[in-house]
């Protein structure tokens, strides 16, 4: 069965010096994606255009001078500050059709499982 997400939607990885992608406010960037010990999630600000802020438990990193990259502004980190921390994966949403298809496929699978249980009960299993 083909993937519900088109091949054109792929993860984009950026490194220091790469230009900031055209992503709207609320976009997510993950530093060291997949490395749970070092992974950091950053969000693009809507109120402070051009700034990126860490999410959740990573917030303490903002105040740790030893871990901040050179030239980083503690109060309002930029895209360059984020990419200076390591390889950055831009996380993008799939098209709405992919979500609709996933919802429909999940409901169909659940119905099939319920019917299998009903058939198994009818057989005395």
C-alpha cells in the first residue's frame, strides 16, 4: 500500500550558515533530531519575528552560558543561533489529505478488527 504522505514532503536538515527556511510562525525545528540525550525542540515565534525559542524541558539551556553557541542572544535567539547548536531538522506538517486518509485507514482497520473478534466469538474460539 502506498504511503499516505507524498514523497515530496521530506524532512529538511540544516546546518550552521544555512539560510532560514520560509516557515511560518509556530514552525518547529529540532536540533540533533533522534538523539534523545541531546535533542532540543525550538519554535519560531509569531510575536517576535525572526526569533526562535526552545520548548519544554529544553528551556533551561537558554540560561546556561556554557552551552550557548558563540554570538547567541540569550533573550531572542535567531535561526543562526539555533543552527549553531548542531544539525537542525525542520519539522513540517503533512498535507490535510494525508491526515484524512490516515483517519479513514485507522477507522477501517478498527472495524476490521472488531469484525474479526465477532467472527472468532461466533466460531467458539
